[in-house]
C-alpha cells in the first residue's frame, strides 16, 4: 500500500546500486535528515539532549565502528572501551596542546591517533582467530585503561587524575565546557554521525567492504581468490578504531565534559557497544543505529517506569534493569538472532506485499 | 639466601595458590566449551550466584524480600533459622541443577545451529540476567561467607621456613585448602569422565555431536549434565573466592581473569586450564613484584592478558589446545 516498487525503472548501474534504490526509502531518509537538522535543535532541551540524544548519537558512531570490525570483517573485539579511551585522551591532549585549532580537527585527529593504536592491537589478528582474538582484544582494553590511569602525562598531571574538557567553540558557539547550549552540542555530534554513517555505508558497499566480508565469511577462501588478509584486516581495524576514537572523543568532550578513565571507558562500555551491534544487527549500518537507540532508550524507560511510576527504590530498580536487559537480550537472540535490522527487513518485505499475502 | 630471593619465592608460592583459584573458574569454561561449543561468559556470574544462594540459604534469608517489601509494603527479611553448611551446599547444588536445566530449556535449545558469536552473546545476556536475578533474590550488600574453612596465616609453614631461612613465609590456610579441594575436584572430574557411563557419553559429545547422537546419546541430557557440573564447579569457586574476599559483585569479574588462563591453556583442555592458571597466577604476581614498582604498580589488571596475547601469537591454539586445522 505505502511501499511500492511498481513504476520505478532503473536504467543504469548507478541507479541500481545506490544506497536507497526505492524512492520511498530515499524520501524517508531525506525526511529523517531534515527533522534531525531542522526540527530537533529547536525543540531540544537539557534533559532530552543529555539523557537521550547525545548518548544515542555518540553510541551510534561507536556501534558503526565496531560493526565494521565485527559485523563486516568478522573480528570480534572486546576492546571498544579502551579505544574510546584513546580517542578521549588524544582529543584532550590535542585540545590542551593546540588551543587555537578548531575542535572539529581535534576530534578528527583523535580518530586518526586511535586508528594507529587500533592497527597496532589489530596485528595479532593475523595469527589469532575467533574467541582467542576476542580475549586478546581484552589485553588492549585493560592495558590502555591502566596506561591512562598510571601515566600522568596523559591527564596533564592533574591532581584528581581526571581529564576535563576546556571550553572550545565552533563558529563562535561553545560546544564543549559548561556554557554549551544543548542544541549546539547536539548539532556538533549530529554532523559527525551523518558523516560517519555516510563514509561507513559507502566503504562497506565498495571494494574495501567486499574484501572485509570475504574475510568474514571465510578467510582462507578469501585469501585464495586474491584478498590480502593483512591489508583487509588492518584496514578494518583502522577504520573501526577511527570511528570508535571519534565516538570516544565526543563522549568525553561534548557529552560528559570530565572523565575518569576506569569509570567511563571500562570493560562495561565494550560490552555495551557489543550488545548494541548484536541487538541491532551484525553487518548493518541501520542496525547500529537501532541497537544504539534500543540500549540508550531502554534503561531510561525502565527507570522512568519503575522509579518514577511505581516509586521503587533506585537500587531495586537497578537490579530489575539488569534482569530485564539480560532477559531481553536472550529473548531477542532466541526470536531473531540477526537483530533489529533483520526484523526491519522482514517488516519491509511484508509491507511491500501488504495487504496481499503473495 | 638473600632477602630478595626469599621474597620472590614467597610471591611465587602465593602466585601458585592464586593460580589454582583462577584455574577453578577456567575449568567451568572448559567443561561447557568442550561439550557444547558454547563460550560461557556467565561462568563468573554463576559462581557469584551460587555463593549468594549459599549464603542466603545458610542465613535463612527470604528470597526476593526487597521486591516483596516494595510491592506489599511488608518488612520481611529473614525466616529466622540457620541452615548447617552441608545442607545448604546440597540445596545450592539443587538450585544450580535447576538453573542448568532452565538455561538449556529456555535458551540454548532454541539456539541450536547458531553461530558461536550468537551463543556467546546469549551467555552475556544470561550473565546480566543472573546478576540482576541474584541481587533481586538475595540483595546486593556484601556478605560474609563462612562454611567453616580455616583462614589466616599457616603457622606451621611460617615457623618451618623461619627456622630454615630466617624468614617466615606468609601462606594463607584458605589457599592451601583451595589447592587441595581443586586437586580433589580435578581428580573427581577425571574419574567421572573416564569411568562412568555419563562421563563417557559426555566425552563422546565433546568429540563429535552427530556421531554421539547416532549412537543414542541424548544431547539434551548431556547439556543439562554438563551445565550442572559447571554449576557445581562454579559453586566451589564461589565458596573459595567468597570466603577469601566476601560475596559481592566483584566476584563475577573473576570470569574475566579466567579468560587469559583459558587462552594460555587452550579452550578445550582440562590440564591446560590448570597449567594456564598456575602460569598466570605466578606470572602476574612475580611481574607485579619485580617490574610493577618501576612502572607505577597495579599491573595485575592487564599482565595476564598481554602475556596470553604474546603467547598466542606464537601458538594460536594455546598450550594444550587441539591443533586448529582449517579446510576450505
């Protein structure tokens, strides 16, 4: 009814290969972008920005990053938290070291530094596979967090061991520091999210992405047909860490403002981002967004219902939250192991035929 | 002997003892991984859950008392009795068997033939669930676990070493007991898997699922069995760690410590888990003792992982793991 391909004639490869080949999809995508850029900034307030929009956008970047590594290239990583920490501390050092340069470039620089670290920790992936690799990435997680805790140079010898973001502006508007307007921070993150999603989408459908997927599906076979596993795996690590580093930089500079490394970038963060991509769907950009939205919204919702609605104690609500998150993850995996993205695909298939069954 | 060497020897001994405890947790991982190919992240939380249940039963706590109080506005906390340790341990074993059955019935039966990563995720979900469930059932405050194990410095070793070297070694009685129990547990497991019908069936399943099915072994039963055994191992680990440092959330984090042990020893090898545990235990204690002060301390957090990582680069299947043969 609403969702038809009839009457759409694609006459060139470019038409056929575009990201949204169906006109309805394309227009919906433009509409979402327009709302995100033109409507949300005007209605957003402090609570919505800090509780929902900023974490959602930042986690979406991290999830896209991890999805490239795990979902597209098949290398399971539990080091996301550590790489986010690299992004955050790189951003901090750049912000304090070069205060005259626009923060925009600091964030991107942080991404490149994280990419370098990611490649370094990605080197063992050439020898180690599967779960052994997942555990090996834990080495990155714990080592990096320890490093940022113990080496005072990283936190500029501050007494508390914390790093806190100084005020930086874009076009004269502060985007970090206490004076930030919620809509400015939101727009700043949104620009990165759109850019990252666009880059990721186009990388994954080009030759680089196809190489990643060949490695994921079977690395020996991929090697035989001419994919170089060294470059394929290391580019996946580099691109993934680049995005995760950007997410870490934004998480620190824009969202939290002040960070203590073990608390903000601990192993829990690695698992959280992994949850997002599995619930959202491995190997899907849309899935990264869906998973991030799910994992950000659900605790807020549960908290509002249990503490706000029923008036239970916070610690009790926290336990129930654990219970429900765990239960939901298991239920999701049992019902649909390929995540929200697969549900979305199935729903679209159904909608194309609706109201007729065939 | 010079002092430094004596200290190092003491540190090594303590490392061996700690390694035994790591190995206990790693053992649970290996059992499940061998029998079902599931990498059970929830093993640590199972240890926590078992310890919580044990303490709860011993103290006669009312399960879900916080929840009941919150809903009905009542003030119940304790039944007011104390269960003896042995009976409580038996009851906890029953709980762990029920848990094993439920896990298989409600989760893994539906996930047959899924990719390993999906199964792994399911166990992480299970870990979250159990953590919330355990806290909800028994409360999240730090509890003292006392099942009558000896604790404190072993005076005999202290005196003997003092007389021999002029410096008394500090070895905790509990660690010695843990070592003995771990040894007994491993011997028990070996006897079980070599000489009983169920044990042989379990090894058959570990070897080849389909061949085991075709000779009439019930996979469902074996999986419940192996999860129960893993639950029992988790209980033992929970008692040891709980007696050492109290029953609290951080108990579930020992699962993370068991991972490098597994990598070092190989995912599929029971002796590997023991040897790996000992290497990691000694290695991290010695490293912290010798190198730690030079780089700012607290190296125990990451040393095990980095050691395992470097080791794997040279031997990707671990010390005793099965050789990985890849075919196209």
